[in-house]
C-alpha cells in the first residue's frame, strides 16, 4: 500500500510541473505583439492592414502617417495578415477616400477587410505558426509601390533577420511595368509585377508553371530581386525571402533610410545596442517575479519535500 503522504507529494510535484510548463508556454503564445508603423517618407502614407481569413481582427484597418510619424498597433497572438502603405490619397467631392497606389477600395481611411490593389509592396505575417514561430516576409509578388522594411525587436528564436525592399524601384521601373499617375506625367508611382502587366502563366506561376520546379525567375523578377535580395520577387521565391522569429515586436518602416539616417533615429533602424542589450530583460519583463517564485518552489519541492508541504500548510 502506498502511504498517503507520498500520494500527496506526487500530486504536488505533478501540479508544480504543470505550473512550470504552462508558465514556459505562456512566453511563446499568450502575449500579443506590438507592431509599430513608421513613415520616413517625405510624403504622407496611409497604412492599410488586412487580417487573414479566420484570424482575430485588429483594432484598426487603416490610418494616416505624416512624414516621421509613427503609430503602434497591438496584434493578437496567432494573427496572420498583411500590412502596406497607400500613397497619393485624397477624398473626392462626395467624401469618398481613395489612393493612386495601394488602394483597398473601401472608400474610407479604414480598409475594413479589403486588401491592396496591386502594384503594392506587402509585409506579410503569420504569428505563432509552426513550432510557435512567427513567419514574415516583404513581398513584391504583387508589384511595388514604396520602400518598406520589417525589423523584429526583442525576439528570442529564429533568425529574426531584418527584411524588406529598402530602395526606390519606381525611378528605374522597366517601362512595360510602370504605373504612372493620371495627369500625363511619365513619372512612375508604382512598378507592376510581370504577372500583372502581361498575365502570362510563366510570370504568374500558374497553369503549366504552377510548381516551384516549373516556375523560375525571369528578367522582370530579377529586376526586383537584384535591388531587393531579401524580398519575394515571384511566387516561389521562398528560400531567400521568408524569415522567422519568436516572441518579437515588429517595426515596419515606409521609406527606411539605413545608409543616410536622418535626424529621426530609432524606429527605422535595425536594433541598436540599447534595444539589443536589454532584450532579455524586456522579454522577461513582468514575468520575472513569477520566474523566481516557480524556480524557488520547484527547488524546494525536489530537494526537501517536507519543507514544501510545511510551506504550503503554514
Ligand atoms: C465594413 O464592412 C462591413 C462588412 O463588409 C460592412 O457591413 C460595413 O458597412 C463596412 N463599414 C464601412 C464604414 O464601410
Ligand atoms: C540572416 O542574416 C544573417 C546575417 O546577415 C545571414 O548570415 C543569414 O544568412 C540570414 N538568414 C537568412 C535565412 O537569410
């Protein structure tokens, strides 16, 4: 017969293990992420946000950002979706709001569940996916309208690489791919994907070209890839364009200028010493009291079961 006391002990240790496990998993899945969108362009940008089917909605689906302005959005765990910038926006005489690039057709500043019309640079996210990792990329598969950079901050796993398309592709956009503003100017305001411009399955990775083996880079996708090596340049560009991180916050910058950083510092730049050095402390943050408590209790219950019972009773 097993003495009663041992059963109680086993139960207690079991509960401790559960408590410890649930505490550890809370690191990866329970906290939301902060996404900070920053506009370093010298023109206003209207952010657009679209949640993927079946994921929690965000508190906002669109807002304006004046030059050097930032706005933070709390993104729930497990969220997936995309974010982009709308440019050359205005309201017409009836109050209907629209943009020359990145428009979502909602007629308002909020995109309200509608996605971006191509050509638009997209930042794409799947949070807490396989193995609890966040997956993210910047995609030019739907074309390009402005430079964008994604910087994970305080992440604890994955490569957490900075990605994006930092350069202006409008200026040298191949003439067949140019989107010009209405009004006769030749100036390109966005650069289409070859798929959008020509509709050819070879460029769209559709039909006979619908597998990674049969759809290859083309001279058009190479234009994007050469300028922006970490961004998706065509549908099967996965190998060099998808990045992973976990427990991170993300800074998304329109028109990042890493080389000639202007007086606005911080948000648009890759993590500096200050944020890098304190990332562990930040990650632990409010959990630290609980860490110490759990560790102490676990140690006591393993080393001295009786002390632990006394502690609980007394
Ligand atoms: C937003 O979308 C919902 C669902 O499609 C619709 O009912 C609602 O009228 C839209 N709101 C605005 C302001 O357009
Ligand atoms: C992430 O960046 C590092 C340093 O630049 C690089 O060596 C590594 O290949 C990158 N990882 C991926 C998956 O591109």
